[in-house]
């Protein structure tokens, strides 16, 4: 009887893995995307590099340009960046800058897409990024979108609308194409379709036995701004179909794992250290309150309004830690914890990311008042603290079990 149960459990997990053909396509799609971008560039299409959610894709696509993310999540380009930047700043900023200026120097392999962009459209979210952009402009044309940082006011929306209109003009000048109201509306509808698909994917994680691991979802989300918008949407539909079939076939899991939310800093491609530790140590990540997670898609753009106004209103609501006051983020964390029935929250921050590090206190306070255990982890992109983090996660999981 025991051997039969072991066989059934093993078969259960193996069959889950073999159903996710789309997941493997998404994970291994980088090379084909580089070929696609290279062909687009040869045909005269402009490629825009972005580093933040505050830059609306809809305006880029309405100008008939393509977009790719430039956020660095790898440790091996940081040493290059430190020739220009201080060591005691955020690893995401250093990794991103190092990837752009590297161009194959020093025997460090760079991601190919960094060299394909015609312009970087950056945003003023933190001091380290803002000053890094001043150096970045020596290597690639860089346009900085300014952000009002008190978002809950009419003045903030008005100011951000002015900034988006300037950005629209930059895109028109870059591409030679007029950004029309009709094209903007079309791209808003398309982007909202992607957001709705991501809601469907995340809804599947609300079940007692999520059909897809948190690490896998994070890797999917990391490809959101690497793949073309249409390819990502197509892949999402297939992935959801596969996950729904798994959910229907396997209604019961045999071990109740602690349900974890990760909250905090972005996790760009190459950076899954902490999520992997959590799931390797017995947890299951069911939701991410981060730019790699819910912040990227949770709110739709109002399709009934003037498109530029609707974009300004939607994007200014993103609860980045650069905003003040940032009560919206605290409310979102508590709502997500309830909606996804989390047992505990891992508050994840990158070293020297002062906004999220300082905001940690209010996050911890709100979660503890709600009776939700929280573990705060501050780290970088290196593997030097893997064992230390693992021990802390072990203790956290034991407490939740």
C-alpha cells in the first residue's frame, strides 16, 4: 500500500512537469527573441530599452517601435559597473549599467539585447538610477521620464500627463510615426488583454494545490518585457490552458506547504536566488507583490477615457517605494495576503535600496497587526549568503508549519 502511494505521488509530480511544454518555451525563448529583434532592426524598426514599469508600453507600440527590458539581474556585470559607480548602491542599478557598457569586454558575457536598443527610456524613481542615467547617456541615447512622487493628487496626474505627452513626442521623433488616438486605444486594449491573462494565471495560484510553482511563475514574469507583446500573450494563453488542465486532473496535493508571498524589490531575469531558497526549503510562493509580480499588471487602463489621460492615471498608481505617502502599497499587501490565503510574507529587499529598506518597517508593522508572520531578507546578487538565508527560511517555515 505504501509503495503504491509513493508511486502515485511520484507520477503525480512527473505528470505535472510534463504538461508544461509552454513553460519550457518561455524559459528558452531568449535566443529566438534576439533573432527577432535583430531582424526588426535590419528592417528599420526602432528598439526601445526600458528599466521600469512607469514607462507605458502602449505609447512605444503605438509608435510602431518594439521594447525590451534592460534591468540587470546578474552578478557578473557588477564588477564592470563598479569601475564607474560606487560599490554601495543597489545591485540592480550596477548590473544594468554594467550590462550596457560591457559590450563583451573583460571576458564577461553580456546579454545580446542590451546592444540592440536605439534609445533607453528611463524614469526618475531613485537617486542611484537618476545619477546612473547621466553616465549611461555616454553609451546609448537616454531619455528620462520624470515622476511626481506624491501620486494621490490631481496635480500629480496633470504633471505626469505632461511628461507622457513629451515622451510621446520623443517616440514620434525617433520612429517618424505619428502616435494617433486610434493606435493608442488599440494598444491599450491589447495591453489590458495581457493583464487579464496574468490575472487568470494568478487566480490559479489561489487554489489549495497551485498547479505551477512560484519560481516558475517568476521566470515567466521575467520574460514579460523580454518577449514581444504578442508572443508573450500567445504563450500565456497556452500556459494557462496547461495549468487549468493540471488543476482539473490533480485536485489534491499530499503535503500542505506554507503559502508564501514575496513582497518588495523587483527580481529581474537571472535573479531567483531567494524564491528558489523558499521553495527548496518547503514553501510554495503563491503571489509576488513586486514589479516582477502584481504591480506590473494588477490595474487595467480605463478604455473609456481619453487614452493619454487614462495612461497617466493608471501608471501613476503603481505603488513604488519612491512614492510618498505609499499607503496604497500597504493596502495592496494586506489585500493580496487575504486573497491568496498566505501563511507568511517574505519581505525581500536589495542591499542599498533605501526606499524599500526604510518602508520595511511599515510593512512589518501592518502585517503583524494583521496577524501575518513576516521574514525580512536583505541581499544582493551574489551567492555568498545562500546558506545564511537558507537557515533563516528553515526557521520561518518551521514556525509556519
